[in-house]
């Protein structure tokens, strides 16, 4: 688990935000949270969505918010040109590509 305290600047209503990166199914903490955020195309990794949402609901305070930002992997193959959606690439590509890994700064070496 990684915890990043994010500082606030120049606001009278500023609160401290702890951004925790963790496997939610293995997260052990007695605290409750105002927000649980999941993003980056993660839903397909969960076999049992009922179990996932049970864990999320236990992590939230009463009235807390669950924010889910998910997408289908085909999104990276689509682009818009002159108002038309164009599919370009191979969804089933089986070769390794060089490139920048999203969120690499959150990974250990």
C-alpha cells in the first residue's frame, strides 16, 4: 500500500487528502473513507463484482461516495477525425510494445 498526502495551497476550506494505492480486496483498515476512487480499466480484473462492491461499501462512511472511472480497452484504438470515429490498430495484438507505463511512479522497482 502506498499513501501519498497531497498538500493543499491557498484555500480556506482545504482538507488533507491521503491517496492510497492498494488492492482493495486485500485492504485492511478500520478507518472509513469519504471517497473510494477506482480508475483505469480495472473492472475486468474482478471475478466477483458483488464481493468487490461489498468491500467498497464497508470502506465508505455513511453518505460516502464511490467514484468509478472505467473504460473498455478498445478505447485506445479509436480516434475521431472530421466527426467520424475511426478504429485503427489490432485489439488482439500479441507482441510487446515499448512505451510509457501509466502510473509507473506508483510501482516499486
